[in-house]
């Protein structure tokens, strides 16, 4: 079950990122995030109220911490994409965000079998390859792009890794309420960033298409969080993180299928490795 839930989380995260990225081409990233995060929170709170269940303080605190880390990571990630080389920021962030929680899992005593270890290593390579993009337009990189990109990538990766780790801890106290608190913290971070930069959120009256994509992105991201927590509850935490972190492959694939964007050879190799890694993880 851990593989099923983790794959579902990867598909949902990747689709949410694709829709959010498409919306961000029409409006600023903060304007989109200030819609996606609150809408996802509304969905989760409604479901949590309908599902019932106990509200445990520890789980809620872990959820809030995870949401804050995830929100900060998104801001650092988007800032890095704007200020440095995408081909540096994206793969570094993807790798660090996976290695950190996997390292915590191993330190916590998880000892997967040989095929799982090999599959996980292949997936780590796949995550890095799929996340690689071309350089800046015209072949010119921002001044000090590599070092700056490395700094942004590590910062975003650590934040995303903490998000995975904190949300896993939150899941020990349930699913819906802890994840709802996570999205609440993320919404506060997004809205605070919008207020600080005086950015108006996208809305129905200004651009229905962008607003609609932002809403669907928020819904998918919220459901992805739920699937991820379910995956961490169903089996090895490290395994759940590695598979879930394959979500950039879904984003790249959707861009190829719906927008006709070209996939670099290295990204195609990453997708092939991801498929191989998942097969080994399920053996």
C-alpha cells in the first residue's frame, strides 16, 4: 500500500505543480500561491469536519511546522528560479529534499532490503535528472549563478525535506486534522508574502482561466498531502519519501503532453530510471 499511496502523491503533487506553474505564467507566483494554499486548506477543513476523529495537539503542532517549512521552501525555490540557474536550483532542491528525510529514516532504524535500496538509489538519480532544465535564455546565466543557485537549492531542499519529515510526524496523530493544519500554516505564509509584497491574488473576475488553474492546483496539492501521509503510515518512511519525490517527472511529462514542451534527453533518461526504480521498489 505504501507504493500505491506514494505514487498517487507523486502524481497529484506533479499535476498540482504543473497547473500552478501554468498559472504562474499568467500571474506572479505569489499571486497564484495566495489562492492555491487557502483553497486547499478549505477543502481539508471541510473533509476533516465531515470525517470527524480526535484532534490531538501534537499532530496539529507537527502539521503547522510542516506547513510553515513547506511555504518557506516554495518562496526560496521560486526566488532561486528567478535569480539563478534553473538547471542548478531544481535538481539540488530535489536531491536535498529527498536525502534529508531518508537519512532521518535510516538514523531512526529503518533497514530496507537490497532491492529496495537499489530501487531507492535509482530513484534518487532519476529525481535529479528529471529536475534538470536548460540554462537561462540566450545561454547567459545570472552573475554568480552557480553558487547562488546552489545556495537557493540547498535552502529550498532543506525546507522541503523538513516538510516531508514534519508531515510524517504529524500523521502519527491522524490524517485529516494534521494535514489541515499543515495547509493552514502554508496559507498563512503565502498570504503574508502577498501582503508583504503588496501582491493581489488572482481572482475570478480578472482571469477565470488562471483562477481556475490555481483552484485545481490547490485541491490536488491538498489531496497529495493526504496521500503522502497515508503512505508514511502504510510502510517504510524512506520508501514513501523517495517515491513521492518523483513528482517532478509528472510535471515534466504533463508539460510535454499538453504544452508540447521539449524534454531533454537527460530528462527522458530520468523518467526511464524512475520507472525502473519503482519496479525494484515493489519487488
